[in-house]
C-alpha cells in the first residue's frame, strides 16, 4: 500500500515490524524487554495506531530483530516514510482554494484508550442520533468538569465516532478560554468559514456578518461542531451557528448555566476500577497483575484524573523494567515536596513535575520554552527557533514530549499544550532559566516567525515583476499558504512584538510581502492591522516611500475588505501626497488606481489614464498592465467594447510572457484577464473566441487552485453556451459553478446561477426541475433576508 505520492504508507511499516518480529520468534513482550521499549508501543505500531514512531524506538527495535544490513536500511526507511508530513496535495481538478480549508478546524487525533466514559459517550450518541433523525433541531451539549478530567478527549472521541451521522463535516475550534489569550469570536468564526471552504478574502469583516454567513452555510448541512475549552457564556454565544441538522459540543470547566436550551453532562474523576483499566491499557495487564496494590495506590496518587493517569502510565510504559511501586514511591515523595503549594491541583502538579524532571535535558528545554509560543499550537519550526535543534531533532523532541503526554498531537504534524501544562511549562521556564536566556529564546522565535512569514508571502505570492523574497523552507505556494494560515496567530503576535521593540524595517518588509497574499488569505482584521503596523513603522522612520506604499495597501483594505469607500479614498489621497513629496512615480500611480475604486465611471477614466501614464514613466510594466486591465473594465462598463478589447489583448499577451520566472499569481491574473476579455468579446458578437478564452481561463484557475475564478468562469461559460444553444454543455457548467459557489458561501451567485438553470429547464420542457431550481433560489433569498448577510 502506498500513499498518493508513491511513498510507503504507515501500514507498510506496521506489517514489516510484525513480519520481522514473528520471523525472530519473539512475542511483543520479549521484544519489548530486549529493546527497552514498552509493549504498548510495539502493539500500537503493529496495529497502525502509532503512525509516527520515534527514531530511537525504531533504532532500538531494529537492533533486536536479527536483521541484515540491507533489512536495517529498509526498516529505518519504512519508518521514516510512515511519519506524517505536511505535504501539499496535488492540484485539484475540480477546483479548491489555494490552500485546503482542512488545514484549519480539523479534529485532533482520536483517543484509542478512553476509559470510564461510556455513559457520557452514550449520552452524546443518543442526542446525535436524535438530531440526525430530525427529532431535535440544532442541539447543544455542554461537557463540564474540573481540569484534567478528559472533557476534550470525550468530545473528540465522540466526534470521530459520529462521523457517519454528520457527513458534511466535523469542525473543531480551540477557544482557549483558560489561557491568557482566549480566542475571539471574529477569529473563531473565520476558522468555521474557512473549514467550510470559504475563501479567506470572501470572509466578511464584521463579526455579525461572519456569524450570519455561518448560519446560512450550516442551515441545511449535517455537521458536528466542537467548541473546546470555553471560558464562559459570552465567549460561546456568538459561536452557536449550527443549523437544525447540526450538533454542537462545548467543553468547559464551567457548567455555562447562562446558556438556555442546552443539554449538559458533568464529568468527574474516574471511578477506581476505570482508572485502573486506563493504567492497564497503557502499561500492560501483566505489570498491573503483578502489582495490584501499587496500581491501586498509583491511581489514587493521580487523583483518578485521566490527564495525570496518562502521564504516569506513559512514564511507566517507556520504562518497561520499572516496577509500578518505584513510580508510586517517587510520587509519594513528590507529593510531600509540593505539599506547601496552594495554587493548582497538587495531584496534577506532582505528576507534571515528576515527568518533567525525567525528560532528557533537550526535551525539558523544549517543553518549557514552548510556553513562549503565543498561539494555540505549534510545529517543529518553533522548536528549532527556540532550542537550536535541527528539524529532525525537533521532530524527535516533540514526539518525546507527546509520548510523555506533556503535549497533545493536534493536526497536520502540529502539537498543543493542555492549558494546565502550558501554565506549568511557563512556571518551569521562569524557575529554571535566567531571564536573559528566556529573552534570547523568545527573540529567536519572534525573528523566525517574522522572517518565515515574510518569506512565505513574498516568495510565492507575487507576480513575476515584483521582487522575490527567498523562502527555502517551503516547497511551493501551496505549502506557503498552508504555513501562513496555520501560523497566522503566531506570526501576527511576533509582528506586534517586533513593532513594539522598534524593529521597523522588519515590520515594513513583512507588510510589503503580504500585499499579494492578502488578496487570497487571512482576514480583513489581519490585513488592517498588518498594514497599519507597517504604516506606523514607516512614519517612525520618516520613510515617505514606505508610507505611500502602506497607505495604498490600507486604501485597498478599506475599499475591498471593509466596503468603506470614503475611508479608502482618504487613505489613497494621503498616499498620493506622500508619493509626490519624494517623487515616487510608482506609488503615485497606485494612488490613482485606488482613488478610481471609489470614483464614478467618468472620473475613473481620467484617474486610470493618469495611472497608466505614471506607471509608464516609472518603467513599471507590471503596474502598467494592471492599470490597463482596470481601464479595460472601465471602458467595457461605459460601452466602449472595442477600446476594452484593445486593453485586454495587450494585457493577456503580457501575462502570457511575464518578465522573469512565471508565478501562480501571473496565471491567476491572466485567468481573470481572459475571463473579462471573454465577456467583452461576447458583447462584441464574437462568441467563439469568447468560449476559447473561457476554456483557457478555466485551465489556468484549476492549475492554480483558484476556486472563485473557476466558479466565475464556469458561470460565464455556461451562460454563453446557453445563448449559443448548447444547452447540455450550459447545464453541466452552470451546475458545477452552482456547487462551487455553494461551497464558498456565495448565495447571491448561487441565486444567479439557479436562475440560468431554471431557464434551461424551461427551454428543454422540464417544468419540475425549473420549479425546483426556483424554489432553491427562493429559499436562499429567504435565508439571506433572515440572516442579513447578503
């Protein structure tokens, strides 16, 4: 079995281990004893549960399987191939956003040894089945309980088990209610929309608009939403956007009694028998049977809290020669040492501290320094910056911490802290490292995040005429976009810190680099803050060139993302003043382009004429042809189709042969040019060339996974085909466009497309289909009126 890339899958390694172990005539217990690893680790690998075995575990196993040199090489290579990596998917043939929305809102891995929670899981399933059957509409279940009782584990396990009841998706949101930086409704709703396929640039700016769009998209979908670690009712209320066929699970330390009409389940510590069963699944039945008294005392010393039991159990699992009594003795001593503490749960703190002190020195350093990461999760790159480890060493350190249950695997090779462990890691950092060393580590993390974000955006999201920023860490624009999305909270926090310390050149460099990426990713609030910080830095340095650039970027943000034309025009005029003060022809030209956004068509004409002239004088071919593209649109709207055709033909030729290496942005720009040109050719009465340009544009959008472009061209092509009498082709293309508009949360475009499809049904004598399309459109209009998100 192989993955899509042709590499061996994790199942290959699990089979290989089992084959070599059985050939060596070893039981799992015998191999564990010889290799110094736990029986559970071997069992998990052979069952395919452990999909990323640590290198030291694999090396230890290889040394006790009587392998030849060739077999050792094969064995180690197979293990490496089994390790999950963030690999960009192949280009979608049906179109998808430039980065997969599955990067965000993904369920954490399932828990395979959940114990003592059958009653709670049954309660969740009963409610889920009622919602799926239509008996209860839009239900919410709050799972509450003290820290460490496994609320997240129950919610995650339930979500994985209920996938068949909610085939339209499961969305997982980390609310971080107990952290210093809880998630805001705006950011969390952004994750919901992105996970449903809405392009970043199409996400509304205002919180209420985002919530309304979520409700519209979830109105008829069967989806399960997990709101994990909620602080209080105020944080949760804006996020209750599920439709009548959705189930929402909320985990919180509080019962959230202020939420009306919800179901509740309270989790407590495990019963004694369930706690012992959990330890048994981790360390093995034989060890518990040999020391039942020690096992019973262990679960009491851990307070029968699942989090503490997992950490203690994994400590024993990684030391198969230890008797359980040895750990029990250490925990007794640890409890006495911590008895004077009053903050936090002493049983948890004792287990935390003992596990921390038994880490390797480098893993302990990584553990406490990861508390400096501002966001909810992180990957190996952060560990490299914080500790100086190599990427492979960083992977091993993260795995060691996860094996000790001091970190939780998240998704896409990322990890996160339990909120209590993050607090504990910060305490260890303050206690065990000098302030100067901590500051240096934090500075390296900040510098890496800002530098990597600048490289990811400036390296891949730019047309060929724009300066390229080197980005050796990321293979292509898909990987770069994934990184920018999943690390957005982290690099944005690092940008703020850089601005606060006066790193103005770095702030301006990042803001400049984000210009083209801001058209497809991120959020309106993100870009307003990024470009505003860049402007503040430009003003602090007295750099009028950078000031003009950032004011132009902010004008685009105000007009395109916030729909504030007055503010956009004011910012563009200020950009023009700054650019004229230093004779910056390029930014003077862009200020005209952005002023034209808010101007009537007649004023747009002379503003764009001025922009074209200024770009020409500045010897900026990229800006020149973009201005000519906008001028073509202006001429088309004013009925000058021949003048528009001249502009479009020139621009299409330029982007077909750009200066320098072609980029995905070049292809996307050319796709939109071809689409605009096709509409203009149709207006000129030249349908055949228009259809050819639609086909070429569609190919470009699919190659660059620009889903909005793909849907738009399909709609135009379908409409043109209908006009030419090709009703079958028109129906196929319009149906595809309808599906894509639905996935992206574009109800107005859906209504337009449904009107075309209804007309085709009328023309082909199919009144039932025509009626169904019109009823669908009517339902969308009603939903738009109800949610006010048009």
